[in-house]
C-alpha cells in the first residue's frame, strides 16, 4: 500500500505556513518570528503570520514561542506558494 500524501510532498524545499492567532500583534515582531515574511492584522482582532519554515523543527520552535508569549493559537496550515501573493522574493 502506498502513501499518496508522502509521494506529493517535496520535503527538500522550505514549506510555507499560515499561522493564525487570536490576538493582534505588532508588525515589529516579524524578526522575532524567525523571518516570516508577513504579519497581517485581521478585522476580527486576530493576526495571520505567513512565511517559510525550513523544516518541522523550525515550525515547532515557532509554535513554542507563540505558546510562551501566551498567545492563542487558532490554526496552522501549509499552503502552496502559488496561493500567496508577495512571497516571490523568498522562492
């Protein structure tokens, strides 16, 4: 039996993630969030953090920082680079 999910994933390339938190955070936190390219404040008082992670360990490290700050994690999704505008400079 083959695992079609693993066959489609190219783990040699950094993955792009969107991490949604419940609170608003200032854009000055971009560097602290490991160079993620975009912090978007949403109308519902939440924040969307978008950018590349080199591997799962880096993603877990970022999630730990969010936890340690006492921020409320809403969601984490991996996205196709073609779905995100403004990431061309990182590819």
